[in-house]
């Protein structure tokens, strides 16, 4: 699976971070091991009403037992740190009565070359059969921030994929330089590869390589004024799944380029209540001339109000403009309303937002822009030192609009080539609820129960379903060795 280039990059990074002459100094290292076992029950039932009979997806019952050992090595010094984590995952399928091997491997390292200049390298490989790489995707962590299963630069896969095996590899290299107090410049590069298992592949599943180059500048002019500029270039290289002998040179390409820009100006004249003006630009260009090239512009004014040490709010809004080649520009509004409350035992968030963004890397056939309205609330409450409960409710409404890439036909009688394309617009809404109970049985042993329900309605065929997932996990983790 690993390419020679990726191996060389990782090895070179390790050499730079650890074996340079400056790295020879006292180090603190530790070896941690763990073991978890999980029962995973997942049932997805599609709408088989008479109106859409024959168009619904196939119902799926999923009952598996996981056994997951974990090994982690952390080594750090005053100038650098390095982490290795390996988690194989043995799965037994009670329905098919067979065994599968999944798992993940993570590597990360950072190095301070000077007091102001730092470089970092990381790689994350995961093989799984769920669109969320972690069951903690939508839950609040101990700091009251919504946890994410992937890094911020990683594309989020669509829940419409269901349970199908795939592997995903993400490599990141970054460097940042602090040129003055509270001001820095950051440059990073990412490579992300998604590959679906051929045995589970369905129509619309997309394999791709995603390359990202990003430049960020954060500048503090004074105690009151701050700006942030981020420019990102994304290259998407899609892999066509063609059977031998069935290659079709006339099949349109989904390869694309995205151009992203984010600029903010923040004023802190009112203590603890900053006012921010944000401009966002998203543009996409497809290699195929029939692609739905387009752009999105956002302008938003927001105000963060700190009501107390436990409670703060964010309120903002502004105009948006979406433009797709061949169609008239669409003017709309964007906005955000958010409330965060946090105490020693409770973290709670309520968020309403409306935004438009690009949707090209969800692992499905969806391409182009999407208009999103979302309402979500999540909470984490610590009942005791050993007992936590987390809950979340989420509603999301998506309106997809694009020009569908058509097929080419050749008319030999007039020696001309014709192209067919049409506008496609459809809506989708999803309701989801989740609850998790976590109890520390012993010092190094934890039990957890998670239930998640998802109801999906879509104007597209095969995407109306109810999804129930129940996980019961017992895990153990302990530091085995320190040196």
C-alpha cells in the first residue's frame, strides 16, 4: 500500500527531527499498552414504500465483535517529541461467520529548530468499515469542544456510504515561524488517499488522492487589532474503477482543483467581547470542460459576548453569493448563533448556523456546492469522578446544486462530437441523536455504552433510511514502562 515516495518522506522527516546534532539531549520516553473489546450492533433499513419500491437501498444488519490491542510509544525532549501508536483490530462477523482484520497506525513528530521556528510531520493510516473513524465524532471533550474523528484538514466521509470497508491514509508536513509576539506564519502540505474495498464497492463510491497546500499568517498589530489570512490550494485526483477491457476514454473526469481563501479582522476594543469580520472564498475548477465550475463568497460580521466565566455567546451574519458557470448568481444570507456553557461538571453547546461550501470529497458521487442549514446541541455531564454521560442532537438540511457532467457521443455521419449535461438540484435532511455512558470500573479499566440513531430523508433514490447503532466497549490502558 505504501508508496516509495511516502516512505522516503517519512524517513527523511524522522532523520531531520531526531538525528540532527541538536537532538542529542535528555529524553523522556514511555510505553503504553491497552486492550479493548467491543460489541457493535448496526442496523440500517431503507424506505421500501410503494412509491419508491425497487429504488431503495439494501437493508443491512451488522453484528460484530472487535478485539483491539493498542501499543503507544512517546519520546520527548526539550526541543522535540515523537509518537507512535499501533492499533490492530480483529473483527468477528456473527452473520457471515468470518473474521476480518482492520486497524490504524499513527505517527507524529515535531521539532523546534530555533526558538521561533518549528517543523512537524505526521501520518495516520486507518482501515475500517464505518464512515466515522471514531465513535467520538460528535461528542464534547473535556474542554467543552466538539471532538472530531479526523484532523481539520481531512475530508469528512458521507453517512450515505453505510458500512463498507475502505482504507484512508493522511500525511501532513508543516512548519511555522513566529516572527514577533503573537504573530506567526505557517506553511503546510497534506496528502490524503481514500481507497474502497472492491468487494464492498457500490455505484458512486469514489477513490481519490487529495493534495493540499496551505499558507497561513496570523498578525497582531496591537492589543486591539488582529488579522488572519489563510490561502489553500487543493488538487483532487480521482481513481476510476474500470473493469479490464471496459475502459472508456469518453468517460468524463472528476479531477478538480479547489482554491480557498479565509481572511478575518478582529477588534478587541471591548474587553472579552471581540468583534470579527470574516471573508471566505471557495472556488472549484474541474478538468473536464463539462464540469460545474463555480465559486462561493461569504462575508460575515460576528460578535462574541462573554456573559460570565461559564457562559459565552456568538452571534453573526452576512451576505453570501454562489455562482456556477452557466447559471445566474444566487444571493443568500449566512449566519451563526451559538451558546456555550461550561462548569466543572457540565459542558453544553447549542449552535445554529447557515453556510455554503464545496462538497467534493465525501467518498460518494456528489460534487459541487451545497447550501447547509444546521441546528445542533451537545452536552457532557460528569455525574461523579468515574461516571460521565454525553448526549447530542443534530439536524442538518443540505441543498445540493450543480451541473451534472454529461456523457460524450460521437455522430460519425456529421463527424461531430456532442456533449450532454443537465442541471441537478436536490435536497437532503438528516436527524441524528446520540447518547453515551462511560464508567471507570478500575483505575485503568473503563466501560462505555453508545447508542446513535440517524434518520435520513433525500430527494435522491436509495438515500431514505433509518440507522441504529449500539456499541458496548470495555477497555484497559496502562503505562508499562518509562525511561
